[in-house]
């Protein structure tokens, strides 16, 4: 796979290919941002609930 990316470097970096994949990249970054925020909030929630007093 690495070899193919070297061989097709000019094609993969051409403006037509970049324009074709641009919407998918932008949607991917937006999705990654929302997932990161959700995961961080869930992590803080788990840490917060872990610190509650233990009742026997």
C-alpha cells in the first residue's frame, strides 16, 4: 500500500482528486470532532461518578 501511494503521488495530490474527496474529509473531521467531545464528556462523567462516596 505504501508503494502505491508513492507511485500515484502525483495523481492523489491532483486538484481533481482533492476536490472529489473534500466533502468526505470535511464530514469525517466533523464526525471526529463530535465523537471526541462525546468521549471526553463520558470520561469526565465516569471519573465524577467514581468519586462518589462508597456505601456498604
